[in-house]
């Protein structure tokens, strides 16, 4: 009885193998291809669509407003010295002229997010333009970098972009108490914002954000429309410094 059962089991297994083999041989290869392609498309399309959206957001001239970033140069130089054993060879940190607030950049922004590197490679920047910007952006490398990363997204020529940078800087008045700091000054981000608002009529509270590292004030960022009028920017404002107090190192030579 056991032998009959064993033979029957072998027969069933053999029949099953033959059936599967025949099905595989009769299947048309092209039937599987659309399924595989559709599955690949389903997996890949979200990533491709995301890239398409990113490319669309990086079209030169397509942005909503500017952020003028004013860097507190003494903080930048102090960080540089800490990273280099107490020394810094950077021009704005070791040259003859002391700097206080300098222009880090003028950045095109979307209401959410921002464009960047809109032309790769970027149109060449003339040395003459670089030299004319060094009074407010005290490093050639900074000027080149800001053009490549942000200027190319404005849709402006290099000359027009840096003319706009200068106009934006001239539209903002630095509060008197922060023009010549001669010793370490402890401030709250709210104090700095309030001082800038008082010095610049029409600057709303949600158009300015103070940024910081763990203990120092880094930048003051001010939002402007394309015609360089102050305007609110909730997303930028939300990224402001949350420290209770920050230090402003003194201007070199003070």
C-alpha cells in the first residue's frame, strides 16, 4: 500500500513539473515586458516628477522675492580663526580694513524653498565686476560664489545683478549701536530685530530674521520684493535664531 502511495506521489510531482514547464514555454515574452515597464515607471516616476519640479523651480528669473543676507564679519572671522589655530588668512579677517556688517548675498527665494545654481556652468564673471564689489562683499571668492549660486537664478546679467545687490544694501540702514562695536556685546535676537526695524521705517517684523551659531550672531536676513521694498517672508522668519542671547564679537581693531 505504501509503495502505491509513493508511486502516486511521484506521478503527481512529475505531472506538476511538466505542467509548469509547458506554461513557461508557451508564455509570450512580450507579455511580461509591459508589466515590468509599468512597474519600473510606477517606481521611477515620483522621483522623475520630483526632479522635473526641481528643474522648474530653478528657472532663471522665476522667483518670488529676495533675501538680503548681512553677515556680521567679526563672527565669521572668529569662527575662521578657531578652525585654523588662531589665525585666518581670509582677506576680510586679516586685511587693513575692519568690517562690521558685510553683504553675504542677495538670494532669490520662492514662497517655499529657493532656487540655486540655475545655470551650470554659470556665465563668466568679469574681474572688473568682482573688484567693484569688494567694498561691501570683501572677498573675490564670495563674489564669484554668490553669482554662481544665486545670481544666475535672477535672470539678470552679472552687471545688473550686482547693481541690484548694491541697491539692496543701500536700502537698509545699519542701526547706530551696531556700526562700531569695540568690545564683546551680548544681545538677544529680538533686540537686534527691533533695532533694525526702528532704523528702517516700513520694515515689518516678519521681514527680518537673525541667525546664529551656538553662541554668536551670524547674520541679519531681510526680505525684499523684486523692486527692493521690504516684505514679509514667514518661512525665512521661522528659521531665525532661537537662542536667548548671542554674542557679537567686536570689530577688528576695536
